[in-house]
C-alpha cells in the first residue's frame, strides 16, 4: 500500500467522509451559539456548554451519544455523554439546579411586597398563549409523515418556554415530549439570553414615559423568621395543591432554607457554587448533545423557535399590563416596568426593568422592587409546569 492509498483509506474511514449535511448545519449552528456566548455574553454559563455539546454530538463516528441499551448491551457501554445524559432524562439535573437557584435567591423582596406574586403569575401568560398556538398548529398542519405538527403533550411542553426557566422547560419536556427536549431547551436558554433585546421594546410600547418614571417606596425590612417560614409554607401549599410539582418546588425551597437557616453555611455555599457549577456543566453539555441534526432540522423545530419567541413576548406583556392595572389601582405607586421581571430569568429580567427605569428617570432604583416579581416567576413557572403535568401527564 503506497502513501496515497494510505491517505485515501484514512480519509474514507474518517469523520470527514461520514459527515452528513444535517451534521454540518448543526456544527455551524453550534459555532453561532458559541459566538453568542463568548463574544456577546448571552447567558454564557449555559449557552457555551450547550453549544459545545451540540458540536460534540454532531461530529461523525465519535459515538459520544451512542445508546448501548438500544442494542441490548449494558448501559456502561454507551457513549460518555449518553451516560451523563441520564441525569437529564431522570430530571435529576434540573432539580439540583433548582436547589442551587433556591440557595442563591433572596425571597425578601417578594415577602415584603406580596403583590409581586400577582405580577409573577401574570408573566406566565405566554405559557398558555404558546400552548394554544401550538395546539392550533398541531390541528391544522401535518409533518411530512402525515402526523400532526404538535400533539397536545408537545404543545404543553413548548408552552413552558414562556416561563423563561430553563430547568423547568427541561423537566416538563422530559415528562411530556422527550423527543423535543433539544429544540425546547435550546430555545428556552437562547431566549433567556436574549431578554435584554426582547423585553425593552415591549416594555416601552406598553407603558407611557410618565409610568416609567414612577419611583417606588423603599421596601420594608423582612425578618429572619419570615424568611425561614416562607420556604416551608410555600412547599406545603404548592405540593398539596399540585403534587407533581414537588421535585422542583421541593428542591428550590430546600436550597432557600439552606440559605436562610443560618446554621448550614457549608451546605448553602456548596449548593450555590460547587454543586450548581458542576451540574450546570453536565446539564448544558448533554442537553446540547441531544441536538442531533436528523432530529433537530425539522419543521417542528422552526415552529418551536417561533412559538418560544411568541411565549416570551406575551409573558412580558402580561406582566407589564398587570403592572399598569396595579399602577392605576394604587394611584401611581407601582411602576409597571417591574411586571416584565415576572418572567423567571433571575436576575436578568429584574436588571432589564432597572435599566429601563433609569433611562426614563436617572434617579429611579427599581432593582429590588423588580426582584419580587422575578423570584415569584420562578415559583409561578414551576406551578404552571405542575398544572400542565396534572392536565397532560401520563
């Protein structure tokens, strides 16, 4: 065998020869997401591992997402990313992320201003709008194989994108539409990263300059006892009302109790930092690795991307419009901008409300007021997921 034959044989057995056009497109998409994460700083902690996981999964012959159990082999013979992916498939990783979020979250602004719960609930409006649209499309458009574009279960899983909560979207997609996990997760995290671009035009469109200038009174000081009681009461009430939400609400409030109890600083620190960082790496990389080109590049994915954007827009509008109503009822004591923070992208949505408020009135400080609806949105999106599971769960 001469030199040229060796080169030809090496190329024939390489990933270059085995690459399909779908894999090539997915690799290009991963490059775009990497650019958005690294250069633009759009939610890099999750977008970067998702993008690189997408890249790894679409490299031909690498076998990182190979499922050995599908061929009757032992699970440990699967690809390394497939093994780690079991943490996503079992919903373990999303729940652990919720524990970390709880440990990092101060529910003080919500406790000090309980009306924030209403704003957080209103900002889940996009979930139900997107579900309705997805259901309508599913009833009127078919896939190339003749099946509905979206089933009712898939429509419910798509709708949760409007909650602006990645772990919740993954949790619900796993239960209702695991085949759509990749596009739903990528859409959810991508739009979370784009909140500073999506929300401001909607906020300005639905409010007057006078409303944006409103300065709100300082929040009252919340006692330590209130902060300790809050996670316990919320867990009991929400889980009794919707038992299916126990994994998310339970882990969220356990993490928050670590933070507020004052006697388990090591556990709180671990949940906030080490554990959350480790799980974020594994969650992001394996979610990205599910974006196989043959599955991802379909009409359904286009629909999910568009419906996700619709959900975000309507969620933002829902929060702002209720904020306007409360502004009117209270005689101008509530700035409607904080309603937009009701989507549960903590703390990015609250920062957007702060920035928009400062643009209208440089002396405005809305951040702490916006954090109330923001953390209420985390609870609201989890409750919405529990409700959808109650309605459509198997």
